[in-house]
């Protein structure tokens, strides 16, 4: 079990590294470097979540390792996620040599939402900045953008179209099978548009001919090729899905990393994500046909794009009872402009090279693929993890998704992390899965 937990941690890190490599963006500094003057900023409320009736309090601890006394000022500056100025103020500070001091900042609380705050120290011999994000009454956050009236009909029609395509499931045992006491199989199937998609299934070796294994279905991050998992958990079968255009499912759709997100984006009936989401549904179809897999114990998990696909699948497929979505992208899509660079910049670049196409037209199509719109139909148990410093899935937009989920939900917030979740999430998820499936 510990090795499965380690494998999940490695997958989370891999998804993060892959998305970083894709976008060419580095995590911005979340704390001061260990130099002459160092300082930390600790929120006065758990996970940096505050009520709007309270002030926003932070404890600022300053360490002066210089041989001189340092005088100067401590400044805070608050903006919205889009950079709109909210408040700023300063106070004088004085820290003796080789000593430390604590200061408490009280800042005004605004309306429900998440805010960026920069803490800046300016003293005689040093300057430094810490950037943080805090939330005010996030449970009250709602999107101003509505769900299309025919959203449910669009996806009912799409699922009906998928159902007409014979899946032609193929399961081929690989030559390196029986590794780490697991057998590995290449899974092939026909999905929407009759495209062949592939997955890797590993099953614990057992002498029982009637045993059914619970299934962990792992969904991929953006342009992250998944390979077989040889985790040593003896109680769980693991299916890693490579959706169309990714991993070993790139034979028909084989775009560059940049172009995948805009592939046929001008037509909602041909957009790549329509097929990608149906690939996830087809993978569940496969699980439900196998006698060695327990169709009543399926757990679906993913991070980044995998988190998005987890939410979409949870909204469309009622056969699965447990879901875990880490940093799901593409939530409140219309609200991302001015907040994130990706995928907004890639979409705008696509518009420029397609005469007659407009950004508004694409947004009309993307409403059918917005994670928050799938969330309203989720009736299974779901765990969501977010980082408040996330530059791909900002917390305001993550909460529009989360608040749309009717019930049976839990969110874990990591105030100092970006497009990732912490070890506490991995540990909770591991035990939640095993307890839910009575795997003791």
C-alpha cells in the first residue's frame, strides 16, 4: 500500500513537471531567500481563508542575520486576481542585529473571492517580497457566466453517439507481464469518431479465478503520456488511460503540445475535448465488461487536465462512486481572460490565424466544456485539491466549480502551493479510497 501511495505522489509531481515544461513557466517565489534579511508571512486563519466580517491578519516574522541594526518599512499591497488595486499600507520596522521581530498586519476584508497580496520589506541593506493569496468567504463565490440551456442535451446526444460505436475491446498481455507480482495488459478500444484509444491495465497476480479487483482509473494531465503502473498494492487493479492525441493514442490526432488545446475548437461538435471526455466514458465501459474487475468499486483520479476530466466524467457517468480531482483546469473559462496566460493566449493566437473566427465565438463553444458546468450534475463523492498560488487553475475559478457540486464533497486547500497538491492530500486520498472499498 505504501508503494501505491508513493506512486500516486510521483504521478502528481510528474503531472506538475509536465505542465510546467509545456508552458515554459516557473513557479514564482513564495518566500524570501535565506539571505541577510529573511521573513515569513503566516495567515491568522487556517488555509488563509477568512470571513468577510473579519479583518485579514498576517503575522510577519523578520530575521536579521546582519551585524547591523536594520530600520525601514513593511508594506502590504492587495489586488484582485486580475491585478485591480484593492488596498495598500505600510508600517515602520526596526530589527536589531542578529535578532528577530514579529509584526502583525491587519488588512481590510473585501467581498467574497480570492485576492493576491504582496508583502514587501525595505530596510537599509536589503529589500525582499513575499507573494501570497488569501480567500474571503469562498463558499459564496459564484460565476457570473451561466450554463448553456442545452448543455445537458448536448452531452446526452454525445453519449448516445458514443453508444452506437462498437467498442471492440482488445486486451493483450505484454511480454514484461508478471512484473512486481502484477500482470500488465495493453487495452485498445474504439471511442467517439471510431478512433482507437489505448490504456495500460495492471492487475495483481492471484490464484483465485473468481476474485474481482477494485479499479483505480488514472486520467492524464495535458500531453502527459501514461505508462503502466507496477504499484505493489495487492488489492487494486490500475488502469491508466491515454486519451486521443496523447501517449500511445496519438496515431490519428498527433498535434504539437501547443495545438492540442485548440484542435477543432471552432466547432463544439468536433472539438478535441468532446472526444477526450468520451474516451474516459469508454474506459469505464471497458471496466464494466471485465469479469476480474469490480464495476461497483471504481475510483477515478487525475491532476490538471486529468482533474478536469475527472470532474467532467463525474458529471456525465453515474457508474462511478468515488472521484478525486487535483487542480482541475478549464473552470469558469470565460473568467480566465486577464487572470491566466494559458490557455487564453493560445486561444487568442488561434483566432488571429483563422479569418472570420472570434474569441467570443470560441467562448460560446467552450461553455459546453467548462468544468463548472459539469459540476452541477455530480452526485458521487468527490475530493478536490487546489493550490492558492495556482497560475493555471486560479482559486476563484476552482471554487466556482466546487460550489456547483451539490453534495458529498470535500476540498483541501494548500495556501503556499501552485499547480500541485501536498502530501496531506495524497495520504487522505489513499486512506479514503481504501476505507471506501473496505480494503484493510
